[in-house]
C-alpha cells in the first residue's frame, strides 16, 4: 500500500483508490485520475444502484469493508454530488474499524453542470457532508425582487446564524442591513469579514442590548427598517436552567421590548427565530421561547406582519455540539455524549439562514414556518462519524464517553405538537411547512410577562421556575 517509486530523481507515491459511486461523477473522476495521475490506480467502483460498468464495479457499499482489504485500498472517494447525510454517515460508520482516508467530491451542481470532476478538488469530509442535505438551488431572482431596496434590522446579527443571514441579505441586494448585537467581539469579527468581502459599506454595525428600551426605540425610529429578523437569544438549555433570571430577561423581556419598539416604529415584517424546544417545553429556554410565540399570537397589528420560524440544531453554530466535539478530539482525544439514544434534528447554518429569509418573503401573517429538518439523528452516531471523518477510529484512537442527561434535556426533540401536526400545510417550498399560529397562553400574557419581570428583578430563580412550571407542566427540574 502506498508504495514510493523514484524516476529521474523525482519521487512518486502510488495510491490505490476506490471510488464510491459509479455514476457520471465517478466516471469523470476516474477519467481525470487516469489522465493526470500516472502513479494512482483506480481499482474500481462500488455502487448500490448501478449493476455494472465495464468490469470495474467491485460490489455494493456494504462490501467496502472486505474490498479495502482485498485490494489494499489507500483512499476512498465519494463521487456522488447528490449524496445526503445518511449515505455519508453510513459509509463512515461502516468503516469505523479502519483508518483509510475517506474523501468526497464537492457536492456542488457546478461539478456536474460543467461535466468537470477533478481529483484536485476532492476534499476532506466535514460535518455538513455527513449531517447536511444535498445542494438546493435558491430562487434568487424572486428573493432579490422581494428584498431589494429594503432596510433590514438583524438582532444577534453578529452570531453564527445572524451573521449568515446578514451575508445572504447582502447577496440579495438589500438597501442596507443594520446589525444589532451585544457582543463587541463578534461585531468586530463580522466587520472584518465584511471588509474582506468588500461589502462593509452595505452594513451598519451597532453594539447594543435588546433590553435597552430607549436605545432600541431610538435606533428603530432613526433607521426605519422594513423588516426585523430577531435572532438574539440565550440558547444553551442547561445554562438557562441554572440562570432562570437571565433567560427571562433576555429571551422574554428583551423580545417583548423589541417587538413593542418595532410596532411603534411601523416595521412591516417581523420574523422571530424560535426553536424546536418550544414544543412541550422541558427546559427554561424552551419555555421562554414559547412565551414569545404566545405574545406574538396575542398581537392584532394590521400594519406589522409577524412570522415565526422553528428549527432544530444548527451544525457548527456557536456553542453547538460539533465545535465542542472538535475541540475535545484535538485536545483530549475523547468526546462526551450525554446519552447513546439521544436524537436531534440538524441543518447547516447556510440552510437555516436561507430558509429564514425565504419564509419571510412568503408574506404570510401570524404564521409559524416549521422547517423540514429531515430525519432525527443519534448524537452518538454524530460523534462516531466525526471521529471517523478525521481518519481516526472511535473508541480506539478517540474515546466516546457517555456522561448522562443534563438539566432540561429531552431524549428526542419535536418540531410540533400532535395538535399542531394536524394543522400543518405544505408550502411551495418543499423544505417548509406552514402552521397557523393559534396557540394562546392560558393566562393573560401581558400579566405573565410582568410577573416574570418582577421575579427576575428579585433574583429568585426558584420562584421563577415554579411559575414557569405552572404555565408549562412539561418543564423538567
């Protein structure tokens, strides 16, 4: 395996390559290797759908484990641009007992559109390859028509999702994007990124907190935004369980103040980014977000259209599981998983931002857009796949430690209740469902918000938790 030969003083490393996918991309990849890499040998293909290809088909994907030994394979390349996360995870998990590098052809429509698959472009696997979904072409013209000449205000606009919303809005030719974020450091990083792209002049960057009522009102009155995207929130379930007052302040009171300021300034569209954790909330974080959905439902504004977007875990967002796993692998050679059977929905930052932007452009008022998050995925399998994607063996090179559930965590997340499921409607975009926002709080929502504000001021987290528990019996201690 991997023999080295020397000719005229030049060193060449030989390599046996197994291509996964015998379709057009696989054939083009083999053609490029034959033409440009004389010391590399394509030993053949594996494919579940294609039955034969000039005697080079060596078997199905399930046969890979024995084929890599039989043919002394040095590298595997996934040449299926339409490959979804489940297929890539299947390949990784099936090969977790070896360390043979697994690479992938970029999952890009350009690759096939130009009939150009180059070995030089083959890349290492990343988390979006084994968790994300195939490339989907955006309806750019329709979205540009909707967003052009509009001023957009984005809270939490320097965070992982907020900053991606900002970048995509700039690409859609908005008149101006105003970023409002309480992290000076993240605002600084976003500014550098915008400068590097040559679009710094398209953004106004403001360091501010959504709890600062007067500042919010003054800013919105001055810039008069057409659209508000509210992405600012505390989101870590276990931390908010231990800091109930801050969850209430930021997620509940801050959101109410922003909404009230937006109504006062005549904002036409307000999009609230919610979470799957509002469904039968077991956590303080989920309960605070659900209260915001209740408040939006209680408003009867004819001038401002409200849109709520629910989705689950976002791959590589700030503080999410994947960056933690990456750090643990690099520094400690272990990863920590709370439970082997815990399942979550995943989507990429780009896809989450794209669908938030697209749902806002539908023009539906007082609606909840539930994003199609695909299948539930075991966190344990995510950890195994990440380890193997780095050419390491789970529980041999990197230990997987099971630590137990944390406060407020569910085993399986939900995107809608059973009652809501009956009301879901398909939209023109197959990646979204529409749900009429009719769920109301059993108590007067304005009084609830005021009671919670007073409790948060007192700093009595136990009293606040009991009050939330009364509102949401599903809340866990």
